[in-house]
C-alpha cells in the first residue's frame, strides 16, 4: 500500500516567491521520520530536511521548512524565496521504526521556478 | 559529494545479459540500500543490508540479487535483463539500520539501458 502521497505532479512558482509542496503519509508506527529530497536534472538525490515524529517544532533548514501536521499526517515542504536553481524533482520520504527503517518515497513533485 | 560511490555511472547492455552494479558506502556507514528509479515507477526500494546481513527486502525481482561484503561495499546483480529493467539504480548508505532519524546518503546512481 502506498504510504507516501504527493498529489502534485508538477508545480510552478515565480522566482523569489514561496511555494508549498504537499506530502501526506500513512503509518501506525508512533516512531517515524519524514524526509525531503531534491533531485535536479543531473540525477543525484540531495537531502534537504528531516522531521521526527516526536519533534515538537517544525524543522527548518535555511530556505526550507517543513510544515508538520501530525494529526493530519501531512509533512509539507515550504521553500521560501524561490531561486531558479530550485527547479527539480522533490521527493517526500518516510522511515518507520517498526518497518526495518527502510526509506519509502512518494512519487515526487516537479517544481519549475519561472524567472 | 555524498561520499557514496557507485560504478559504473552508465551501462548499456542487451536483453538476456547480466550486469553487476557496485557501491561503496560512506566511511563508517554500516547500512546499504538499493533503489530503482524508472520513469513509470518512481523510486522503488529494492533491498537493504546492514553489516553484511540482509535486513529488509522491497520490490526486488527474483532475477536480481545483492550482497554486502566484509569491507561493507555492496553489489547488485541483475540477470536475464529485460527492456523494463532500464532505470537509474541508486545505492544509499546510513550509519545505522534501526534509526529512523537518519537520512540516507545517495550515490550518483548507475544508469542502466537495456537494448
């Protein structure tokens, strides 16, 4: 069963504006981690941000923040002040403590930043 | 540079053939993961090893096998190749197997084309 859902196949944002990429997940494990990765056209997978299920505050890393709504099981990525270099595929992922901790990914969202 | 090394970067072969993809994890990382990324299937988890032992299995075909050696490098063997096996194969590593807080560090991938 799909445990990570990214409902936006593609998103467009104007340079310097903020954008939110959606991610919902499904788990019964109380201990899990949520991750966002960026995959530019060159193909490598770049880790962006992490949120633990027990973390009280939303994670932030520079221009990236994670809007974690535990009751809704959502972990949306917010990119502020978009740059042309942010154009890429973005993947939401989850690791569950009771599921051997292998990381499962959503289908991804392709973000295009317009000048 | 994630510190994870994958070879070869590109590989072109014919149907029915067998190939081996190699991965060297980051120094100190005991856990290795293999993923397949194809256009229609997204990032699919194949298999995980921890310190030489198989820890978790995902959507890995019976024609595929993997192992992790005492020096912690890993190999993914793909046999009786079919056109549909054409994909980008990622190796990733992390320090521990049962830590849902740890991000995975990805190699640059091996792009396999089956003709």
